């Protein structure tokens, strides 16, 4: 079972208030452990703060679950240091990580801490934990001493890495005076350990930048996303807690090719035409004639690598405002130039046209080199699809189904799935299937084939193919819904290939693509647009949005999707 963790900003001596709140949350949330960043204790300048410490040490204030903390800006109170030296803990369930420390929890989650404030003195050897773990300052040598740990799940620091806000579209929610110093040595620690989560403190406000990658090393450690999140002080009326579910390192393969580069999250320029970008994912050209291709075959530019690929997170020009969720092996974005307008599906309030994109720079899922990565990528992309289905079912009251389609070609560049809501009556009336079949016949393509059961990583004898997943929410016996009966062709006994999913029913249909034949890379969008009577929006270039409009749609989607987003359970 995955660990569930709660992280809290500086407590500043409000011990009974924090641990009482955790005690109320724990029966329902069942956290594996808690982390406190910044200062747990106050400056001990008032009798109330001294009484808080006394209550903690004497057992009057109960810590309801394992809780870890490090040094903030202040030294620890003398009584607390003496208790730790005597018993290795402040009290039951409250553990000090040291100024510079590491531990692996019973759930297998590795935590690394570098607390205190930077000391601008000459370099010296790292202090031993026995001598220096209670100090409220650290040196370059302390930071370098952590380099040998290689990797970690969670990194806790009291100060920020240098340039962490550079290129980010996110803003700090508080007074800038509350932003800690940004230090190169912290950036070096983060870059070396490549944590999944990096937590820090910022007393007056909240800041979370877009997830980012670090360049893989020569040792072949691959790459993964890092989420940097800084929390304000507890009780500041800002978002001071965060809850999430980490996946320990080693749980699933995250090895990726060395060709991936460090990600710079600067704002992305407007994309060239989607047709041009899609053509870069195919050895054939959607507009030029065969004679033109023969004349220019020898001078064809090589296919783009990840740093130029519009679907690779390592591309420095990636449109971060479109990204809505990042998993361990894949991510989802809103579509550039979405087919529907934001008001097309009134129950949603956003277009709902999404892309599910694997991290791996591969033309097809089947061609992902590492078998474990291939399996985990496909599984997570399907999990994203199921989560999107659940969101649609909730938001539309069962009135919307969905179609997900992909073009899988061995001569492509970076595979992806497109997801679009669809009125349920069009699915249950089998109009979606008919539309695909009719368009294929018009273009003289081969016939669609129905896949008999739940799909795995299986091409069903097809090297290149177009695939569509057609999903509809289940109908309850008490409320069969509109369209049941004569117009509901979905439930007819002769309708083959329908199978149950956790949130409804689904059918998969596939169209073989012969490698020597041209294929319309806008085939899926064209069919969906005609079916929804959106003929004027078949070309994405007629549907461009400003960056503010794209951001608004992405934020609206994230708000609707957050309770279904399995990648991170964040709550205030």
C-alpha cells in the first residue's frame, strides 16, 4: 500500500495546536508519517512557549504519528537537545533528523535533510553528527557530504536552491521578504540527489514551481521529475500543509535514455502548426506529393531528438501552462488549439481535449526499449484514462462518455494519446464507430477491427495502426438514462467487443496502417469534429488561444481533476 505523507510549514512553537490537529486527521487520513519543515520550536521568549515544550517533554501533548523535523533558522531549545541526546527522540513519535541527516522509513521512503542557515566561512571538513547535528548553521562541506547518498525520495532544506523560480510561471503567494536565501550549494544537493519531492520553508507564503528534470549522469541513473514546494508558517492563513503519496525509489523502473537533457522551464513560444509538428512524428509528409518526397529523400533532416520534440519534457520550449498532471512515467496536458470551445460541454466548463503523453521518446509504446518501463508506462497511461473517465462521470452526471485515440507508427517520433469527451448518446447509438468506419472508407483505408476484450500492450498482429478506445459510463438498472431502447445500439446482443471497466463500459477498435500508404495524421480529430458538428474547428490553427486562455482552461481542468489525480493527493 502506498505511503501517505503530510508536510507542515514552520510550527514556531505551536506544538499542541499542530499535534491536536494531526490527531483529528489521522483516523480518517491514516498518514504513514509527517514532516515539519523550518522551525518546530519558537524562540522560547514567552512563558507560553516554555509551557508548550514542557507539555511535549512530559507527555501531555501527544504526537499521534511518526513525525520528523530538522533545524530551521533557530537553534533547538536546550531541554530538547538534552532529551534527544538521552533518548534519541524528543518524545514518542517525534524524531530529529539532525542538521544534516538521512533515514529510510519503514515504508521504504528515503528522506534527506539539510537544515539551518548557510554559514559564509572558509571551507572546512564536515562536522560529525555527534558534534554538529544540533547546530543551526551549515557549510559547503555539509552540503557536499550529502552527495554520496546518490538518490532520495524526499529532500528537506531550510533554504531554497539557487534560481528555483527562474523560468517558472508560478508566483509566490506572500511577501517577498519571507522568501529564504537561494543558494548554489542547495541546488547542487538537489541536482545530485534528484529527489522526487523537495520541501522548504517560506514563512509568509506558498510556492510550488512546475516539476522539472535534472540531466542524467554518466552512471546511468536516468531521470525523473522533481517537485519543489515551499510552505509558509503554520497558522499564517496561507496553505501551510500538503498531503501526497510518494512512490519509493526502486518501486518501478525509471531508467531513461541518456539523450534526455536538463529541462529549462522557460515559457514556450507559440508552436508552429500542429500539422507540421505531427509531420515530424512520421516519415511520410501529409501535404507533399510522392515525387517531391523522392526528390528530397536524400536531403531529409534527421528526426528531432528530445530537446526539439514538442512532446518531450526535456524540450526547453515546452508549454508549461498546458501541463496539468505529471506521473512517474507519463503526463497529461490540455491540447493546443482544442477541438471544442470551453463552453461546448456546459457541465465541464473547459474543452476537455487532453493529451496523455509518455516520458519515453519512442515512436510507439511497443518500441520502448526497457520492458519494465514499457509496462509501467502503458499501465500509467491507462490509469490516467480511467481517472479522466471518473472525472467526466462525476462532472456530467453520466451524460458524457469519451473517445481516446492514437496513431502508432514505427516511423514516428513520440507516441501519445488524445482524449475527448463525447455525449453518451452518440456512443451508445454507435455513431462514433460508424463515423470512424465511414471516414476510413472515404479515404480508402482498410477496415476497422474490433478488439475482443480488455487491451494490453498488444498490437494484435498490426505493426502500425490507428486505435480508438470508446468508453461510456455504465447505466444503472434503476436509472437506465436517455437513449435506452431503440436508439441504444450499444446494449444490443449483437454488439460485440464491449467489456466492463471500473467506471463503465468500453470498446476498442483498431485500423491497420500499411507502411507504404499515406495516413491522415488529423484523422481522429477530423472524425470527432464532424461528429460533434465542429467542422469549422477541424484545423487546430483556427482554434488558437492566448496563453492566458490556455492557462485558464488548464487551471479549470486541474480543479475538476484534482480529486481523481492519482499522482499527488494535495490538500490544505
